[in-house]
């Protein structure tokens, strides 16, 4: 293993810890939690939303969902430690199930909440693309689904990864590199002549190791054809 490569990633890990420690949480701030919530805590938050809906129905009232208004910059502030965050006194949007203009969105949110609940409960993950193609009858486009997921993330005040929803992997990697995925699967990028898809759960990658001094990490490319061309031509054997 390259000692210099190991040192680089060790320093990156230290920097990440320092950044997390720099986050200053003040009372009343509506920002994501500075710790990972447990599976039970996430499920309880989703159940809380459903409980409020059931309570409304039991009172013969139309259920309504209250979601932070993400379209207004007045709701956003900047924190040096973590970047953009929701302001503590943000405006909200009420999505009523008995209103023709918002009934569809209300149904979409409840549907995705049920999908997220199942993912968290089973400790499994899905990409936004997977969810879209499983529910094409409810969503007209991938963008409309993405907006619903972002609304749920703000409503629950949880990052998307905590909801077990991931972005679609758009990169390939090949060369003298090994790492562990979130489920402890060991990925060895040397073991095949074909490029390996980059994990969708980037935050779950650990133990990144270079396996030689002359290791060559080929590009993280969106264009699969370019990566396969580099692999087939063995350009990494030519470059230092």
C-alpha cells in the first residue's frame, strides 16, 4: 500500500471530523441534526406525520401537510461551517388533500413516505431513478419526484441519505484502488478488466486504499464509453 496515498485519505478523514465539530447548533435553528439518527428515530418521525393525518381524519377534517417553502431565498441562510441551511423562522406551504390544486402532491408525498418507511425499516437503499421507474403512473417526470423527495427531506429535517434515498451513480472507476462500501462489501478495482461503478452511497465508503505507488485512478466520468476506452487501451500502463 502506498504510504503517501494512505496519508492523504487519513488527512481527509481528519478534515471531515474537524468540519463536523465546527458545526454550531443554536437553539431554535431549523437545520439537519449533527448526528445520524437511529433507524427507530427516523421511523418515529415518519409515523408522526401519519399520526397527524389519522388524527385529522378522525375529526372529519381534511389532512394537511406542512412543508417548508424551498422556493424562497428568504428561507435560506449561510453558515460558515455547513454552508446553506434553512432559516429558523422560515415560511411554510400547507398542502391540503381536499384542494384540487394540491391533492395530487399530497398523494405523491404520502406515497414516497411509504416507500421511504419501507427502505428504512428494511435497512435497504434505493436511488431516485429506481423509485421513479417504480412509480411512473404517479410522477410525470424524474424532476417532479426529486422535488417531492426534497420536500420530505425538509419536512422531516433529515438529509436524503438518512431517508435511504440515493442519487444515481454516474461514475466509473478502474485502477489500483480498494475500498469498503456501507454494507462492508470490499470493492477491488484491480480485479476486473472492466470499470467498476462508483457506489451511489458515497458517504458510506470507508477504508480507501491505494494498492501501489504507481497506482492510476482513472477518471470519474459520466460517459461510460470514455472509461471503457481507457480500460481497453490500458492507458494506465503508459502514464506514470
